[in-house]
């Protein structure tokens, strides 16, 4: 049969990313305990298409991903997937983005009851011709913040709210941080962490913990920047914090991007 995709294109426009997105497959993610967690992944896999080619071979992307859907995946395996992709599609570069929900066990501060916190995560890897694979790890972590200004000016009480920290990090070669450790690092910068399951004694604890640790969104972001600077092996990071304000019809927001100077 005639292969229209291989027909030469005369417009001379190379496309940086072409492939498939919104591919939902089960994937196995390596955990800190050296076991695996099965997740439902939302995947985007693309290659660079030279200007001389009319199209790429979409079916090959699905074939590659399907072969990996029941194998443990981390940065090393993503590099293998990208190398296979550029070879099978004869492409100069490729990119793989995997978004998924990861579950981390949380222990309530007083009752010690255990529950599972769901965290939105991203594994992103890019392979350029004659370059090492560049891997980015991303997490979105919920937290509690309490307003220092509200505490200062009020006769009693202070308004607090739930927020979200979104962080992406890139590591130097040979370094890696587990999802569990990165989430813990982020939670430590908040007025108080989020717990899915709380009894009355736990609720008392977290309310008082937040009250004794008031932070603006700027405070949380700055503390997070300082913590990431001290984390071994991190070469670059982008962080943002968003407070879903309880007394306003808008959010408070802060963002910072930095290449770490060791």
C-alpha cells in the first residue's frame, strides 16, 4: 500500500514535537521501599520531524509504549524508551511526559492512624541528538497555610487556607530524589501538612500547629527555595505556590525559577 507519510514535503518546515498525547496506560513506578506502585498514566510521546517528511508513524508510538506498560519505570527506563523511539522513527530527538497520581502513606500526628495522600506527579525526559537524556521530576503537593497578618491584627483566631506547591527539579548526573522525600521536603515548608484522615485530637494538633507557624505564600516559597538549594544533586528547579484564599475570591500566588550554583 502507498505510504503517504513518507512522501516528501516541500514546505521546508521542521516540526519540533509531533506524536501522540492523552495516552492512558497502566505503568509501574518505582517506590522508595524498592517495590512498585501501579498507576494510571497519562502519556505524551513525541519526536522531532524533519522538514522533508510529510508525517510520522503514529502506530509506532503506541507499540513502544504498550511494550512498557507493565515494566517498572524510572528515569533510567525512560531514557531507554526515548532511545528506542528515535531509532524506530529515525528522529533527531524525542520527548516523553508521564503524568500520574502517586499515593503516599500518611500517619495522623496524634492518633497515628494511617491513610493515603494522592499526589499529582510528572516524569518528563528529553533526548537530543548527541546529548544525554535530560530528566525532570515534578510534584504538586497540597498544604495548609495560616496568614501572619490575620493572626497579628485579630483579637483571636486567624484565617487559614489550603494551598498547593508545584515543583519541578532537574538533577546532576548520578543523583536522584525519591518522590516520597521530595514530598516531605515540600510539606516541611508549609504552616502544616495535609492529612487525609484526622480524628478530633489530630484536628486540634494541626489547627494549633498552623497557628504557631503562620506563613504568607511568599514565606513558603522562599523557604522552599532555601530547602531545594541545600538538596544534594539538584541542578535546576522551578517552584510555585498558590493559596486558595478563604476570605478572598482570588488566590495568592508566587513563583521562582533557579539554576543552582554549587
